[in-house]
C-alpha cells in the first residue's frame, strides 16, 4: 500500500513523477470536505497539502499508516506539528523554494502603492485621464521597515537597497552581528523604532500565538503619518479592523494585502478603498516557484516512502512509527 493523498491543487507534472511508483489520489477540493478527508486519510501513507487543508490532531490520529505530511509552501500553521511529531510522522515543507517570488511580489506591491498604479489603471479604463490625481512618490531615499528577516525578508531588503532605499529590520531571532544584515546594508532595531522611522513597512512574520494581531491599533498608530503597509506573510498577523481605521482616518496612506484573516476573504470595507491593493495569496504563485515547491515536496515523499530521509524535514527526516 503506497497511497499518496493530495488534498489541494498540484500540477500534472508534479503528480506524474509520483504516479510512476505510487498510488496517487488527487482531490484538489478535498481540503473543503472534512468528512471525505477523514475517510480518505485512514489508509494513506503520505499526505500532500498547501495552506488550506487543516491537518488536525484528530485527522492525524485516524491516519494509522501515515508516514509523511508534505507541505507545498511556507508556513505550518495549518498542521498540528505537536500531534504529527508525537505520532512519529515526518513533516516536510519548502520554506525557501518560493522566497524569490514572494520578495518580488513585495517589491511589486510597493511600487504599485507608491505610484498609485492600480487606482490609476481602473480610473483610466473607466474613461478618466487624471494625471494630477495619481501623483506618486519615489522609493529612492525612502526607508523600508522589514518586519521578519528570514529568507523572504532578506531578499526583499536586498532588492529595496538596489532601488536606493534605506532598510531597517526587526526580528527578535536575528543576531545583531549577522552577516546577512551587512549584505543587505540593513540596520537591526526594535519594532517601535522601526515603525516610527519607516515610510513603508512590509511584514514577513509567521503566524504564531506570539504574532497574532501583531499589527494592531497601537502598532499602526506608531507608524509614520502617510506611511504604507504591506503584508505578504499571514493574515492573522494583522488586525484588519485596526488597519481599516488607520486607513479611514488617513493616518496610513495605503496598504497592500496578499493574505487575509480568512481566505477566501469575504467582501468588506477594504474592497472599496482606492488606496488599498488586494491580491488572493499569490506570493508564491509563479511558474518557477511552483515548479520548485512541487518538485521538492514530491522528492521528499518519494524518499520517505522508499525508506530514506526527507531533505526538507521540519521535525525529523525519517518516520518514527
């Protein structure tokens, strides 16, 4: 029995590599069918998910034959890591394979906000020609605050420096003597200081109990008047109601969100704001990133089911059951 259950969208190319020797059950909408997922998991040896499948302790408990959970992407907030580890199940993710794509989206959103690109596009397509209305700002000489200096934050900082921006960083886990700070020409500082100095703040923090609503009314009030805010990390890190207030009161000049508190997001005030850009969690969705992510997770699944070790294991490289 070599059943591999895939509960979210994957490319045919990636699945074909698994089908050469494994029994692949591909149900791209299974993440939204918890009863069917619970039934299918019983005889599954490998489960491949993205960020929508909720891999709970109860689900893992039903999976008596499960050896590996492959997370195609970054972030493990949808997987009960404690339950998986206690059950001896390998959890493998792809934390660096989409970093370039997410960093590039961050820069793209930054440029779009600074130059009012999306609002100007909508207005022009509606028949307008309002050049003065969409006067923007240059990024050169501005200060970018990078909150979270992992691989994505580092790559974003490198690109921002190339645009002539000053880069400041907050990350409680970064060594002040880290050579990565030197490479990115970035200065490490406390969050309050970063917020007060930055013209633009981008968030690259994971979703954890400690970061839940990290950006709240107090944090937004500490930002510079007229600053821009970008979140390409996790929606739970931001208190959306506080962000809406900061934008409505014009303390912030604009925001761009690729992630939301609930996904798919329900319509709300943010959808009606010209100074807000909303994208549907597309940070990692480039052809190149998806190819790398899917190939990596498939390699780890094949390795574990063939009795060897996962390269991108988060807890341990081989199953302990």
